[in-house]
DNA sequence: CGAGCGATTGAAAAGACTCAACCACCGTGG
DNA sequence: CCACGGTGGTTGAGTCTTTTCAATCGCTCG
């Protein structure tokens, strides 16, 4: 069970921070960060920010998972990314000055800290490591998305599902993967029914194991070979 | 016809530079840039860099067009972006330290300058405007790609083609759009035959006009309404 | 003039989606 | 404690879009 006291998360001892983009801060900076950040407990399915709204700061996930998604014409979500503990969410639009092009929402109960825009930009001005980390992170995501686009355009749903499960294995550590069928379909980019049928195939092929919502990968190698390059 | 003398492009008078990310340089910096950059004439279909190679610097397009693409499992190209005069190409991987995840190749004869990695990174260190411009650009592209992914996942080929033509209108200014059917298909993310059939539909609906390879948009509004949000 | 590549067309097959119905689990209130 | 209602999960059938494969056409370059 999660600690619901929002006062309890301190940056200096935060395991999520040390392995994140904010891991390179000196102790003064951490103290300063601690003074300026706020921390909140979120229930499942709560919104961090909406598409079209203007960014007021960045979110640091201390515990929990967050989906970042965009809605298509008919309102169907396309999940672009699933963020876990240690990741930061919502900083891209802060730099461009544009409103958010995506929305973010918790997938489970979570502890998430918030750093206001000005504070964060100040840190970036003074801390070269942080700045370079951010630039590197943006570049990496850009590269990931080029692959995502190519997969979406060229792979079959079966291949994409295999690929998605491999990614999800990294997000849900330790397993099992615990995601609604609809969210999983919206991540893979397919209809819920199609996703369910393919999961069934994988189950029959002994690749995965399923208990209600919870999914465990039994044969990663096979998934890798299905997913392709 | 293009000027094939690679010595002829000077940064200080370069119209492509002034409207680009490098528009904010002071005159000292421009002089310095001029000393360090090289400029080359490229024929159609020449490679700027390959997927998997390591970045040695950035490319500034003075004249011409460049496709940025990634190959899928079966070698089919997915075009991620088409860059025109004034755009810079190939800087993302430079920051992440990884090899290129995409390749770039000229679509027509082009004049393209090259700035070595160290020189560019030095400029970024000293010039806040440039640095912020880069961060902003990275963020913007990230946002574009979120939309690209969503379109790819949720729109029909017809809708995506309409969307692509609108984008291409912006790249090919003045029209006509002049792109091989295969490249266009690889941009839309479909089979060449499907693309051809849909172009034929658009032609019959009076939306576009086609002369061999050259394509002009007659009814932009209709394209917009087909493309959707 | 001929070779070759890109463009085009047709026909058939496959993959994925939609729609509709049904099931199963879970929390609620009687 | 159990019936009820609701949400999310599952299945089946039919349809439609898109792909694939094969063949033809037509321009351009040597």
C-alpha cells in the first residue's frame, strides 16, 4: 500500500530522484528543490494535465505509473508513453511555450511531486548537468518516437503487441503487467477486441500467462522474435 | 539551376540561416561559423548520414530538400520528416551520444553546409538564444511526433494522405509538390499502389491536379476536412 | 531505339475493425 | 448474505480497408 501522506517524500532521500534526470543535483540544489516542490497523492485515473492546457511546471513520479496520451478525432486515446517511478512528465511543452499536445493520467495510485515552471527553468539555467540531461532526454525520446512511427506504419498488430509487451515488461517491474485491455489496445494502436484475440493466441502459444488483468511473460525470446527488429 | 560552387554560400548573407535556428547569432559568431563550416553541393539521392553511424556534426540546408527516414524490418523506408531550406538536420543524435536512429538523403540537388560537432556544441555553450532555440525545436518535434503516431494509429490511409499533402504543400513552396510515388507512400505509411489509387480518387474529386510527378493542390479546404483534426 | 525503372491497373487474399451479444467479476444496497 | 447493476472482458460473424502479387504501360536516359 502506498503512503498517502504527501509530506513524506523528501528529495534528499528519494530513490526515484537519484536515478532520474535530477540525480546530478548538488546538495544545495536538492535543499532548494525540497523547499519549492510540492508532493501529492493521486488516486487511480486522476489527471495530471489535459491536452490544450498550458504547462505550469513538471511532474516527478515518486511512486506509481502515468500514461501520456493524445486523443484522435473520434476521442480514442493513443498512448504515447507509460512513465514509471523516477521519470519526469510534462516538461516538453514548457520549453516550446505551446499548450500541451498530450494529456497525462495516473494508471494506479501514485505519489507525484510537482516543480513549478520558474523554479525548474532556474535550475536548468544554473545546472549544466541537468540541462544536458534534459537535452539528451529529449533527443532520446525523439529517437524512440521515430521507431514508434515506423513500427506503427509497417508492423502488423501482432508484431506491435509483442513489441509493446516487451516495453511493458520494463515498465512493470516486477511483473505482472497490470493494465486494462483498453489501455493496452490504445498503446498498441488497435481495437480492444483485436487485442484480446491476440492475447489469447499468445496465451495458447505459451508466451504469456494471464490472471484476470494481470499478465506475465513466460517466453521473452519468442516475443522478441515476433516483434522483429 | 543550382549553384554548384560550394564556396559560394556565406553565412552572413545566407537567407536560410537568418530564418533558422542560427538566426540569433551575433556578427562575431557568424564570422566564426563561417570559418568553421564547410559547404557542399549534393546531387539528388545522395546520403547525408546513415542509420547506425555516429554523428560528426550538423547539416544546414541552404537550398534543396532532405528526407529523414528509418527502415523497418523488411527494409521499407518510413519517412519521418522532410526538411527544406533553412532547416537543420542531424543534431538529435549528437546530444544523446547514440548512433543515428534514422538516415537522411537529398530528394533533389541541394546545397548543404556542415558544422562539426565540437564547433556546434561550443556555440551552444556560449549562446543562450541558440541553446534555447534548440531545446524549443526538440520539444516541438516531440509534439509533432506524438500527433504523427496518433494519426498513424487511428486515421485511414485516405485521411493520412490528405494530411500529408497539406504538410507537403508547406515544404514545396512554391508548388508543385514533386516527390516520387514511393517516397510519398513511405511518408504516408502505406503501399505504393494504395497511394496511387487514392491520388487518383483525389484527382477525380477535383482536389488535386497531377502532371507526371508534379502535383498541385486545387482545393485545400476539402483536404483539410478529409484530414480531420 | 532499347533497356529499365517508376507508375498504374486489376484481381484476389488477408488483416483488422465494427457491431452485437454474452459473460464474469465486483462492489453496493436491501 | 444474497440479489442487482455496472463495468470491463470475451466471443462470433460479417464487412471493409488495405495489402499483395502479377501484369502492363510509359517515360527517360544512354
